[in-house]
């Protein structure tokens, strides 16, 4: 027996994600709080996708994958906080993801999200200096499609994701006086 949570496909699909990274949903499960995962730092949790470790040890205080994990790629997320299963062999807890695959029916979806700074307020620093607000236009888009090649025998699954970001930022840096530049 183990303590944990399963996030099925409909939760992965329906819960809002700021940056379309499924691993941020782990924060919504029981046993995960701030930077703790089952009482240990989140970096101690073992993250796998289809049984293969995708853990990225670079970030110690967050559940992280070496590859981007799209909600359109993942069918189910299983979070185990206690005890860690012997089958996976390491970590204070487990984050196990299962990817989608084709089925006997053709299924697909498309998405497009946009963040535009036209709705953002100007920063204090830009207002103080009489500068226009920073510009950011971020578009994320993609589609997935799956179905049978040979009914009940072979299937296909296709996923494409793209992003385009246009950005203009006002940067103010200190300029040393002539004396300071001389040392």
C-alpha cells in the first residue's frame, strides 16, 4: 500500500496551468507543500515518464524534468508520497507520468494561448523615467492527433507544440564616471 494521488487525463486537461508544464500540477496534491515533497526537498523525488527516469538534478527545490512535459502529451500523473515503491528504487517519493498513445478511434485537439502586455500596467521604474511600458507578446500553439493504423494492432500519436515570443524591455544600467573607469 502506498499514499499518493492520481491525476487522471481529465484533471490534467481541465486544471489551469500557467506555463503548460504538467509537473506544476504536482503542487496540488496531498503531501506536497512549498518546497517539501513527502517531508523531503522536492529535488529528492524521482520523476519518471513511462518508467524512464527524466529527473533533472539541477533544481533542488522543485519537481523538474529534463524535458518539457506538455498536458497534451501526458495521459496520467501518479504521485506517491509514502512509502516510495521498491520497483522504482530511489527518491523520497515518486512522480510517475504515462504518455498518451493512439486508440481505435481518431482523436485530437488544438490549442493556442496568448499573453499580451497590452493588458499589463507599466512598472514603477518606467513610469518614474517617463518610458513606455515593456512589450511582451507570447504565443503558444499546438495540436495532437492519434488513431489506429491497423485496428486493435497498431496505433499512431502525433503531437506538435510551438511558441513565439516578441519582447521589448527597458533596461537601465549604471554607467561609471570617468574617474571610476580609471580605477
